[in-house]
């Protein structure tokens, strides 16, 4: 009997080790400020054969939700909790790499961090990238005028031939090459493209020069039609109306049109360049014969950006976008086109701010390749998904600190074409005047507008007056969740109360 139990134990241990060996590698690719319709497979005219191929052989998520801005999205993604919960308290969370490391994963990161602590302090074994919100693509200078690039723990000196998209890819390939091949890995590849400043190599820009002279209205219309042909949106969907402050293309002079074409051509070139470089990463996975068992996920951190912060010296000196001295941005009119068919942009909690095209590719794990997933998903779901794939539990404590509850629901059933559990709610909060609550088909925006997402995802028909009882219900639910989840606001209220009392004294 003892020998029988020993044999059974050996079988269990061996099968467990096989399952561990079969656990997928995970590559999470996050781009910066890219609109919902900017991918070729989501309606764009931009050339991106590598990403389109991932989509054709993987899953296209048409209803995936981010947090409308760089830092809020990255905090939510890394923690698996709403960013307001952990604001000012990074001890109350366990990051994705920290959690995966408990299951034996090695963890690498390249690119933009822009959240709490630093990557090597929060579970990553190796890191190359920058810590702040935006930098010059050629010189590495941040918007603050400082340099925050790091290679592992050391400050990094920017070389003369630098272009951030290319160098991030160099290190992604290097880390894959130098990995421990006996262990699975997680890689977080956070490109800063196509975030401003709009800068790209000359050949890439000239590929698109002149292609946008028809203007933003024409671009929106063409993308909208293409999205219907691709099945991204239903044939009965309407195109949202431009916001009242969006200019007509015909109101511009010929010189202004040429300038606007240059900016959009540069933006397209930056996305094209990401596709080229991601092709190198995919090529490395194939060369290592690990591509079939590697989950690759691609998405953007928020919708397209409406802020034209082009710097005066760039225009006065006619610096071209392949010159490191340049600093171009595009205006809200192009952002409106990039977010086709939705309203508004980055920072707003309307669909144009929080909707992202999301792609998942995993030959060994996705049993329904080439299909759409139209269930609402959210950034908090990545933490839960990766834990399930790694076979690790979510701890109550980490490094002696109590960890708050994880909010996500695993996407793994979606990879099998199965319906997955619905979120009871999705809480969105960028600011006190820019927030949302999604509950089933209902969406409350900015605490006053009410939309039925099943029939009106473009948010054209405010139902707050025709459904006052539902508006009241959603507002009450948001207020309750806001008090529970928005730690930062609770602190502000407390500090404000103390100041008030001190003032009375």
C-alpha cells in the first residue's frame, strides 16, 4: 500500500510540473493615447500587418474599457484594483509581476512606468524605460525638462541614434533572449507612442504625407464605413456628432491644412513604427519556438488625446517631426476622428475616452481564433486573468501589508468562446467632474447624464429626464461606491474638514 501511495504521489507531482511547464508566457503591450479606430483591423488606413495578423488569428475585444488617462490606467492595470483605491498607498496592493513571481514567473518591463514606486521595486526583474508621463522620442527629455530613463537601477544616457520605440523593442528582444528558459515569463511592453510630442523617423512620416489632406470629417466617415464592413460595430450603429467646438476642415487655409496633414501623418507613422517593432518581438518569440504558448495582449491606455500643446519654437523654426527639437501635437479634430465612432476623448469618461481596441493572441490557448468578443471587459481583469493562467492565488497580505480586494474577473473563459461572469459594476473616476458608473446596459456619466449602452453606445440620447428613477438609482449607487473606492477624495474631505475647524478657532 505504501508503494502504491508513493507511485500516486509521483504521478501527481509529475503532472503538476508538466502543467507548470505548460503555463503560457505573457506579453502585455500597452500603447499610449491611441484612438479606438486607429488599428487597421479596427478600421484604420494605417499599415500594421503584424498587429492585424495577431487579430486575424486571435480575439478582437470590441468592448474593452480603460481609465481614460495614462497614470490612472497603469495604476489600475498593475494593481487589479481601481486606481482611486490605492492612490497614495502602494502598500495596499500586489502588482501583477509580484503576484506572478509567487508562481515562479520571471518578469521583465520595457517602456513607460508613470505610477507609484519604480518597476524593480514592484516585482520586475529587469527594466529599461522612463518613469514620467512623456518624453522626447529622440532625446529622452521629459516634459519636465528632466531625464528619467533607467536601465535596471541605473540612470541611462541617451545615445545619438535613439528613437524610443526602437530601443524599447531592442531591450524586449534582449530580455526574451536572456531569460531563464526553464521558467515562464511575463513581459510588460509599454510603448510611449503615439503620445505627444508627435515625432517619427522621416521615411515613416513621408509614407503618410498627403494622405490626410481630405480632412478629419472625411477620415471619420471612411473609418466608420470600414468598421461596419469589418464587423467591429453593428450595421445599424450611427456615427456620433462632432462636439460643438470641433472646427470644419473647410474653415482652414491651405497652409493650415498642410500643417494638419503633417501632424496626422506623423501620428500615423508612430503607430506604423510600433507595428514594425512589435513584429520584431513576435519574430523573436517564433525564433525561440515559444510563440504558440505565449499570450500576447495589445491595447491602448486611453482614447485619443485632444490637447494641442505644439510648442511655439517648433512652428517659428519649422522644425520637422523627425528633428529632436520639434514638439508637435494634433488638435481635438483629429482626436475626434481617431475615436470613431464615439464621443469625446482622453480624460473624459464617455466611450471616446475609455474604449480601447483590444487584441489577444495565443495559439495554444484561444480555441476560437478570428472571432470577436463583445462582452464588457476592464483593465482590472488582467490581474485576475494572469493569476489564473499562472495558477497562483491572490494573497490577503504581501510583505507584511494587508492587501485590498482584487476587482477583476478572468478573461480565460473568453479565450474559449464562453460567456464569462459579468461585472456587477464598473466604476470610472478621473476627476470629480469626469466620472462614470456602468451597470448592465446603463451608464451614468459625470453624475448627471444617463445612457442605454445596448442601444446607444455613441451616447447621443441622454435619458436622465425620461428615466428619472433610473438616474436616481445610478447616482445613489455611484455615491456609495465613490465613498468606498475613492480613497483620495475621502482624504481631501477629511483634510478640508480639519482646515474648516481650524479656521473657526
